[in-house]
C-alpha cells in the first residue's frame, strides 16, 4: 500500500501564486507517488466570517482551480472537508489532549485575532482541526507553504502526545516544503507573505488572473532605490521577484545568477511577468474547459468523499477504541 499525503486549502478569496508555488504545485507532483487526499477546507474558512453565498461559490471555483493545476481524480481524492464528518469528530477528541497554551502560542492565531474585535473559539482551535485533517488519514507527508510549518509542528506534538497517552495510534507526519517558493511575499509589501485576504490591489497575483492584469501588477511591484539586480544581496522585493521566477521556471541557482546579475529592474519585471503568464495560461485554459462541463466538479467531489470516508472512519474507530469511548 502506498503511503498517504494530505493537504488542504481554504476557499477564501482568490487562490494566488503563493498558494500555487508553496503548496499546490507540490500536490500535483507528489500525487503519483502517494495515495493523495486534498481537501477544500471549508470548516477552516468559517473561523472568520464568510459570506455564505460567496463561500459556496468559492468551494466549486477552488475545486476547478485544483483540477486545472493538475490534480488528477484518478490519482487523488479531492474532497470538501465538511463532506467527511470524521474530520470534526476526530478534532474534538484531539482538542481534549491539546493544552490551550500550545494553541495560544500559534503566530497565525495571534496575527489573525489581532485584526478582530472579538474572535470565535474556532480561530484558536483551527490548528487542532488541521491536525485532525492530517492524522485522520495517517498521512506520511504534508506539502504546505512555510507559513504552515508551525501548525505542522503542532500536529506532530499532538500526535505524539496522543500516542504516549493512549498507545501508538497515529503516524507522525513530515512537513514537505518546496526548495524555492515556500514563502512568496506580497508584490506591494515584500515584508508580508502573499495572502488571499490582503486588501491591496497590487498585492497578489491570482491563478486565474488575466495576463494584462498580471503584467501590470508585476511591473508595479515594490523594489528599492537601486537601478539593477545585485544578485549577491538583493533587497526583499527583488529577492521575491527572483524567487517567483525561479519557482516557475525551475532554473538552477547558477542559471539565475548568470542571467539576472546586473539586470535593470524594468527588464527583470518583464521577464518575471512573462514566466508567470506563460505558466498560468494553460492552467486558465483547462479551468475554462473543466467549468464548462456541467456536473463534473460536483461528481469529482462526491467520488472523493466516498473514496476516503472508509479510511477516515477506520481512524476514528481506532481512536475511540484507544480512548475507551463506547463504539
Ligand atoms: N505566500 C505564500 N507563499 C507560499 N505558500 C503559501 N501558502 C499560502 N500563502 C503562501 C500556502 O498555500 C496553502 C493554502 O493556504 P490556505 O488557503 O490554507 O491558507 P493561508 O496559509 O492562510 O493562505 P492565505 O492565502 O494567506 O489565505 P488567507 O488570507 O485566507 O489566510 C498552504 O499550504 C499555505 O502554506
């Protein structure tokens, strides 16, 4: 039996090249070597208020994007998290073994709660639900962007704590980060990670964004007061653009150095924009084809949930037996 991989993405805002380079590109790559389960994690999305009509629409749209970037339903189960109730069932059992202090230390919780007047308990519990998503499938690896590394560390801590309290129950998963593109920064603010929920019009490049708009955004990206690329010590904005180019083209460090050293920023930006556009164009074409087929996405999501539910229920039953819960 192949080892399993699990990862998820929230149906919030428009998926961007940070999501793609940090996580989704790896999902498509590893699906041939692992039994893969990829989740549209709608229960995570509602930790902050979402407009219900928009949320429903975003779930199908995101499924279309995931299929378009190469998630192949013959190799991967694509699921909506809420369609497999075992995620929430396991989450409660893990909540009971997770010290509150571990959750209060999470930097994402601190950052997101700082922007709200009051926060729901769900925002604090978010990493426990994420641990449940992963441990439910006994996943060996979890491909994510670097911003999720702390949550993955916590997932391992929860698994180990549970195993030491109740006996060997969970496989302890490994984090899988890409070598380039693990943390793509905002084009307008290169000191902040590119984020779906950021407000700036020039902040993120959407996977489905039209080429002209992408070109404009990248040409306006924040750099610094130098005229040309200092390849040994680029400023944050230039480093981000170089990272985006390298992650899309998969050029070696040597190729990057010899090609970009001393290049004027205007030329660098033009080349980054063309690399991004030429990579995204076939994805956008596939997206249009997939979404033109009535019922296709709903069918893929239904089959995904049917395929993984027995695996999820096996783990829940194992956990219940370990904890002494009546089954
Ligand atoms: N800027 C990024 N660079 C590299 N990877 C990133 N990821 C997110 N932003 C970057 C990775 O994308 C996957 C899915 O992310 P998510 O939707 O679950 O949530 P997130 O990390 O909170 O992403 P966003 O875009 O910032 O969304 P909002 O604004 O809604 O919170 C994850 O593997 C993540 O690491």
